[in-house]
C-alpha cells in the first residue's frame, strides 16, 4: 500500500491508497447455473395412454357380456314359448 502509484499495475482503492497488483481481489465466482427442471409431461402422457387403452378394453368387454346376456334372454324366451312382440306366454317353463 502506498500514497502514490509505484507502477502501471497498481490500483487506486476507495480509501485513496495505491495497492500492488498482488493485492487485487479477484471477482467472486459466478453463481452456479440452476439445474434444468425434470420434464413431467412424458410420464403423464404414458399414464393417460395406458388408462385410455384399459378403458377401451373394459368397454369392449362390457359390450360382449351384454350381448351374450341379451342372447341368453332371447334363448330363454324362445324355450318357454314367450312371444316378445305380444308379450304372450305359451308355456309355464322357467329358464335357468
């Protein structure tokens, strides 16, 4: 430290004193860059797709079961002689 500059690399501080080049403080390191956010859209899209496929499969299964039940009821009405159009019952037999 000196009241006068002793060379070209000396620097003048705010206290009015001259400091040698070795005393120059280095700038603080830059702050770390933030980490990139983890993408969540891909996982949610896959989950939505899987649930959609399951829903479609269950809907198809439900339609097959209902169709089979309707066929069973029609067969039962045919077996007991029930006329679906008129509602007339021509037999007393029951369906299992």
